[in-house]
C-alpha cells in the first residue's frame, strides 16, 4: 500500500519538476529574461566586449600562436574599418610590429601600416626587437572609430610592447 502511495507521489513530483524545467527553458528564449536567469550569459558574447575598457593596463598575452592567420568565413562577413599606423620616429623600422588580437599584421619597414580591424579587436605595438625610442601616430580615415582616437600619438621605449587598446566603432 505504501508502494502505491510512494509511486503516486513520485509521479506527481516528476511531473512538477518536468513542468518547472519546461518553464525555465521557455524563459531562456527571450534575451531579457535570460540575462536574469543565467549567470553564464553575463560572461559570454557581446556583452563582455561592450563592457570592456577601451584601453589596456597591460599588453595582451597570447599563449597559442599560429603560423598563418586565416580569416574565418564568419569574420569576413563582419563589418570592418581601416586603420593606418604611421611611424614618426624613426621613419621606418622592420623591428617594430603591429599586432591585432595577438597576431602580427605587419611591420613598419615602409614607415606605415594599413590594415582592416573589427569591432572589439585588440591592437598593440610590439617593439620587443627594437632598441631605442619610437613614436607612432594612429590615423583613422573618416573618423569612423570611437577608440582608438584619430591622431593618438604612441611612444615606444626599448624592447617593450605598448597597447593601443580595444577597437570601438561609432
């Protein structure tokens, strides 16, 4: 007799838990309620990129480096902008590099470097193989960026990496 009563209680409990699970899953459909229900969504995706600082306290360190930087099909569909970095002093140097998200995009052997960037990218200057002082200026065609600002002057000291910061579109 207690087995039949226990079975009824377990069936009702299972139905109740299944209903609660369905309601919670339905709450995840809307972004507004998902923000309050899930702790993980607060740490993932665009929200982190939007709330991140526009400048860096320390240079970005990347533990994995690939030899060839392939552009993924999804990244090629993203909206991009062009940024130009010009070396002022010295006028050219093959020992100073610009990196985006830890990947080298080129050196300043010709004096300037023009490349595509995406919203949320992290730009820094790598002068680890350069002895002396250098000065660069950031040029943003059509002033299409909030950060880094057009006309930003960057001073580089002996053998250091200098962060320019995170890219933010207007």
